[in-house]
């Protein structure tokens, strides 16, 4: 998630492009591509900011909703596994729930398309351990992750 706003404008989208391509904590690095639909919010200034950061901007062809399968899968996952199961009171609660889900999705959730592997495994996740099984819970126990600490 790059950010949330009910009314994205050119200034806001340009700042988001800067954020996602920053050296220290941006998640897009030079040589990568960003695939997006043809919504007007992906303005020229947004695309130019991405290009300045070395990221290629690729707009989907017109009238092609099925080409955006990865984004649609993620939206479906966050709705089914998180948002449909909680009652949110305000934007702050929504931001927290999505931030927790994104962390869980990338670092703790097994993915069938990757042979049940983690997207961003920790450096020690492949090592065999003999310690007791631990459970990490997020969002009041809605999201759970089981792991073994070293003995």
C-alpha cells in the first residue's frame, strides 16, 4: 500500500511516486516496473516522477480488466482475510488494519503460487529449529503466524 486518500490529486500522486521510489524506504527500485490502469490519477507528473526514480510506468491497455490479475487477487485477499471480518471506526482504524495485513501478507503468510513459500522470508526461516512452537497474532487474533524459536 502506497497511501490512502479519498480524493487523489496530481500533487498527492506525485508525492506518492516520490515515496515509493525513495532510496531508503521506497519499495520500487531502478529497473522495476509499475503496472497501473488508465485512471486519470496516474497523471503525467506521477509518471515522470517514477521515470526520474528509474522505474518504468506501464499503463494497461484500454478495456482490459482481466490483465490486472495480481492487483485484483490482492484486493480479494485483503477483503476476505481481513476487512470482511472486522468493524472499522474511521480512517485511522482502516490504515492500521491494512498496515497489519500488509506486514502479515509479505512476511508471514504462505502463498500457494510460490509453493507455500513466504514472499519476504526472514534470514533464519529456512533453518531447522527444535524449540517450542510460538504463535504471533495480529488484529486481535484474526491473523495468526506460527513459528519455532531456536532452542
